C-alpha cells in the first residue's frame, strides 16, 4: 500500500484544505488525521460507522491524597512546572516527571505515597468506516503530552483496520516536532503545502530537511500563490535548486472560505479555481507515486 503524507511546516498554509480535497477526490483509499493537537478532518468527514473508540494513556500525572498529606511542602518546593499552589495540585500543569512522588515522605496503609503518579487518559482515538473507507483520527486532551505516541496509535489503528485499499492519505501536523516525526516514518511520499511568505519559506525548508533525514521523496505546491508572486517565484527556484518536484500553484479563492464556513470541501464547488488546481496537483502526485485509479470529477456524487 502506498502512503502519502501532507505537511506544511507551519499552521495556516491550507494543508488540511488540500488533504481533505485529495481524500474527497481519491478512490480506493484510507485516510487519517494525525494533527492530534487540533484535528479537524472529522468536521467534514463525519457520520461514519464507528469501528473502534479507545482511550489513550500517554502521560502519567500526579494524584494527591489530601487525607494523609502532612503539608510538608516538598512537592510545591521541588515542582519545576508550578503544578502546586498553597499545597493544592493543579493537574493541568503536571508534566508527570515524578519528582513530587520521589520526595513525598508519607505513605498510606497500602504503601502508596500521599502524592503519586497514576495512569491518565491523555486522549481519544476513533476509527470510522466512512463510505466504506477507513478513517482514523484522535484528539489529545488539553494539558497533556505524548502527542507523537498518539500519532503512532492513529496510524496503527488505521492499518489494523485495512481492507482492500491501495492508498493511504495522511493529514499531518504543522511544524517539525514529535507528531510530524511520528507521521513521517514509513511514508512513500510527502507533499509540502507552502505559503508565499518569509515564515512560510523558512518552515518549508525545515520540513524538507526533516523528510530527507528519513530518505523520503518530497513534492511542493504553493497555496494562495498570488498574494505574493515574488515569494512564490523564490519557492519555485528553491525547488529547482534542490531537485524537488514543483507540482502547482493554488490561487487565492473565496470559494475556500465559503467551503470552510459551510463545513464543506472546496472541490465540492465546480466554479472554484483553487479546486481545479488541487485536482491537477493530485493527478501529478498519483503519477509520481504510481497510483492507479482516476479522480472523481463530480466529487459530490460519492460523498
């Protein structure tokens, strides 16, 4: 099975707009949202049959037994994350380092300390069957870490529910942190969605460097290219210098905003210039990846 990962390097580039369009247009695929900190593919791909729904235990957190606490103040003194104030524990600030437990001097009758670490529900993973295609996504609870581990779970759940699909489309996280690293492993191709700004170019280059560490081939497209044609030209020149396939330029299009406001996907609109460019980019990606099958010209007929 071929695996395509769509990344951006920074938030707000239009990565998920492109990913959602690819998913809508492509046949015989499975897909996942690996942006577990801020998932949103499920806003447009919803109402599927739930195949799996599981809690994710990633980061342990401190629990305090106030009944036996002697208010020695050690936990508050030693916690570098300021999870304690006047002896009261705020789990939102706890990072699960375990220093408080290590230095707590009080035990209950079962040998458990007055303050100790316990397993904590850090997120939730859902696998759906959407129009007979597998969709895996998850959300990380506020104040919790281990986002990279949750991304790994999202992918494991996706592949464990594999049917006859030949193609997987993964909507990744922005940046180059743990969630992106967890998404990159084992990918066949990475499509980078760049924006024509200084910060967009800077972060685009970081993604290219990260993908190359994993030996993964990259392609590039620019979203809203016409808001800064000069910056778009710089991105094209960079791709030429670095031997990266430049796959297309998506224009600024009010139909994208309309689609977002209505909970739809831009390729649902027949008169969208952005949608037409996205279709052309998808055709090029599938040719590079040697993916068979056409594109839904009338995407709304299936979904």
